[in-house]
């Protein structure tokens, strides 16, 4: 009986912790809270939903074609993506695109072909590439990496 109560308590605490982290009650950064404050204020009656599209800009990346090596079942990877950036940094990020493409090219060539061919690894690959892009462009400039093309041939 004690084991069942302990299991139920652990599940409730785990679920509560997940909800708190997911909803932003805990673990949110100061930048996130500052960015959401103007949207909360009434001002002229604008809502956060109306302002959301104007707070984001996209910078397209040129497609990258990478040879996967002789041991891979697929020979080439064609990769295309867009960077989600803060509009204030769009011009800066655009100027750094050659460096971004260099970093992505190097990373994709170094990744094991089994990881690229595994559909479950897409999230990890995206996170690794985004982190490398953020190092090149500087913190706070690139919000997300949106993969538009990932074709193995």
C-alpha cells in the first residue's frame, strides 16, 4: 500500500513540475519575462496574438548539399532551412550567413550517417545546429532553426 501511495505522489509531483516548467512558472529567463510584459499591458488594446507576427523575421539559408560518405545507404543530403530572428537583428544575421553556412556544412559533414538516416534523431540534429548558429551569430539573435528541406538521396 505504501508503495502505491509513493508512486501516486511521485506522479503527481512530476506532473506538477512539468506543468510549472512548461507553462513558464519556473525556469523562464529574464528576457522571456521582459518580452511578455509589454504584451500584457493594455495600452491601445492590442493583444499578444496581434503583435506576434511582427516580432519575428525569417532569414532564408541557401540549400546545402553534403556527401555522406561511402558507408551510408544514402549518398547525399540536401538541407534547406530558415532562421527565425528578432527583426532588430535581421540585417546583422544576414551579414553573418557565410559563417552560418560554414558551421552547418562542417557539422553536417561530421555527423555520422546513421544519425542522419534515423528519423528519430531530427530533434537532436536541429538542436545541435541551432546551438552552433547561436554561437556564430551571438546570443539572442537567432530564436529558432526551421528546417524546410531534409532530403536523403
